[in-house]
C-alpha cells in the first residue's frame, strides 16, 4: 500500500494548484530543517573545522510578520495575493503562513479598496491604481499598512475614508501610500506619503522596541530574528569587544542587541529612514551615547574600520559583501567577525575572499519554512 505524503502545513491553495510558493510544503518540517542544515554545511564544506550548532526551528504556520499582496480583480471584488501566468489575480487571504490577526485584517483592507473606490492595477491592460498592499504585523498585534499606488489619483478618496476605517481598526497603527508609476516588477517607488499621525510601527524583540518605518527592512520571521540576535549577542559577549561596527544595520536589530556596559556600537545603513528609526530606539533605551548610527554605504567603510574596532557585524543582501568590502575587512584590525547571510552561496564566496579570517562557529536559522531559503550566522576569528 502506497504511503500518503502529509504536508507540513495543510494549505488549500497549494492542494488546489493555485499557489506553489511553498515549494517544500509536502516535506515534514523536521526533514525540511535537516535539508537546510545539510545544504549550508555543504556550501561551507571548505571549512572542515567549523563547529555547527543545532539549527533554529520556526513555527510551521502563522510565522510570517509580512504580507506582500498583489492587488488585482475589480473595485467591487478585489483579489489580494499573487498573479497567475496570465496576469490575473489569485486571492490568498487565508494563507496559513499568516496569523489569525492578519487573516482578519486582509478582508477589511479589501473592503476599504471598495469603499474608497481604488481600482486595482490590471497588469495585462496597464490600467488601474492599486498595485500592492504591504502589511507588517508586530508581536503586539499592531499593523503597518502600505498602499502601493500607480499615481496619487486615489489619495483624496483614501484620505476621506481612512479615518472611519481606522476607528474600527485600532490595531492599525501606521498607514502610508507609496507611488510606483512604472510598469515593471519593482515593488515600490521613490515617493512615500504617510497618512497617519504615527509613522513607525514598534516591534518588540527581546525587550527592545525596534521602530519600523514604511520603508524599513526587517526579517520576515520575528521569533527566529530574536533567536538570531540572541546568538549574535552570545558570540559577541564571548569576544568582549569594546568597539563594534555593524554594517547593513537596518533599524538596529544587531547593534542594539549587542549594546553592553563599556561597549560602543556604531551602525551604518544606506536608508536614512532606517537610521532615524534606530536612533529613536536607542534614545528610548537610553543608550544613544553608546550606540550610534549613520546613513551611508556599507561598502565604503575603510575609514570606519579604524584601530579601535574589535568586532564587525555584517548582514548584507543576498548578493553578499563583494570583493571591495571583503578586502577592507581582511585588512581591518578587527579580531571577530559575525556574518549573517540569507544565501549560502554568496556567503561561501565571501569567506573565500577573507583569507585572514577563520570560520569557527555556524548556525542555520529557519526564517523561511517550506522553502529552500534559510539564514546562516557564522562567527569568524583571525588566523
């Protein structure tokens, strides 16, 4: 008798063939986690003395703190989800990766689309206004909602109906509109209009209230992000640095977790909005004298890698650090490097470009269950 394969999470969209984004959904979760750990070990096989710590597991469902919903259909019947191969909307409001609170909010957002008469953007005809709804949820159950619009045409109607809608949805703390006029696969445009009094969502991670603005990057999985920061802090405390440089610092997750008495931390991030948010959190925690942030390109760091930097944290995008930053890090006086990577291939390439460093510890953290993607944190020391 043939054994039936059970999915890690039951998903009607997957079973009906409407969405195949969770490519590993049919694998039991323990097998998924083992496969990711094995893939990371294989990618870093050139470092045979690397100590691998047990991988950090995620919840199997309800773990995503972000919903990136393509809006399609009509004003009367909008779809929130993805597009099919013909550019038509596939509604995914009940996706099991989202929390019950997110499930409750998405239909209310669809209702506001109808009430405010905001026509969804139709990709085949290149007509309409609303391209995406981007929703972020905090652990406290508050939300930030971004409306990605083609033009400002619908903004007056949205402003008119938003107060009454927000009165019925007190969990929505921040609403903004992003204008993205181009017909191409670009998620957001250059102009952002905040439509609420509050402009940041407070996301508490291990007692640290990180502030996320509409453009701020934050990990998709809050619980696993907290484990990532805790592991980085533990390895940093072992090194006992006096000066830490955090590159690609975002809203300050690593920098603020690494703060400690007698230790200075400086974060660098290209997004001025993220830097402002990080400074706000540092001030609220009363550590803004010891933990500082600056807006700038993380690849232009030779002047920052001065003699008093003991430890460097890097959390680059999928493409990795690149040869110039690797060369600067290899020539730096730092004695400890913490590298957080979302792509084992670019991580392996960068480690090969750091011959003065030795990878000693590594850990896989599963930010993205049911896919092949994963986060890896590596600790390197000199020699």
